C-alpha cells in the first residue's frame, strides 16, 4: 500500500503540473533538461568508444608496420594523432558527465523542495524516504562513472607510452615486451565501456520509470 502511495505521488510530482500548467518547482523542465543531458552523455560515450577502437586499430597497424621494417615517420604521426583524438573525446565526455551530475542534483533538489511543501506529513515522509534512496543509488552510479572516465584517461596515457616504447623498439627490432602492454590496453576497453553503460542505463531509469522502481 505504501509503495502504491509513493508511486502515485511521485507520478504526480514528475508528470502532472499544477494550475497554470506549471509545477511550482518546475519539475517538468528540470526532468527534460536531465533527459537531454543523458542523451548527450550517451552520444559522447559512443564517440569516445569509436575513437578508442580506432586508436587500437592504428596502434596494432603501427606495430605490424614496424615489424615489417616499414618504419616511417607518418606511421607514428598517425597513431599519435588518433590517440590525441581519444584524449579530446574523453575530456568532452567528462564535461558532459559534470553536466549530468549537476542536472541530476537539480532534479532531486526540486523534488525534495516540492515534497517538503506538502501539508500531509505522512506523504511527505514517505516521498522523502523514496527520494533519498533513489538519490543515494544514483550518486553511487555517478561516482563509478567518474572512476570509469579516469580509467579512460589512464588508458590514453598508457597507449601513448606504448607508442613511445615502440619508437625505441623499432630501433632495436625487439617487440616482445610491447606485445603484453598492448594486450593489456585492449583488454581494459570493454570493461570501461561496460561501466559507462551502467551510467546511461541508470540515468534513463530515473526519467523513464518511477523512483520507486529504483529502490528495488
């Protein structure tokens, strides 16, 4: 019964405006702003993923070219350039993440403010508990997202280190140690992208479903 009350109340908070077609705390606008940011974050995540995979392709192509004694400056220039693009996309993704964090906070604050304006103490208490649980869960997701973005930064740094090492290895014609480093970089990509996908999924739940479902 309590869950039913929470469901109905939150549905009203998120989707039903008061008279004059506007919620007192402008929840509808904030919800749409958050939704738009989630969409933008997802797109930037996909772009970053494509750039990372492109960087891996050119990194492997460079190693093959060097092993085939095709040691040309343009080969190095290309792979350095591709990983610079990775770095740029990671920073763009981080900026979007910060916007996501801000807009989520604004949405939760508005819900709390409107809930606290209710005269019915029982409904107020029930809603505040639901909001707090949902916010704590989402904040945990945001924290993990930040860690995943930092892992992408580290991935970029490690890839550049591999390219630098390849320049030396090319002169020595020895690539054994480099093979292990490259495999490590490749293996980390899937896990990082999986962590970022969680952020998108949980964010969509926040505006596509009701907060009560996030408690489960």
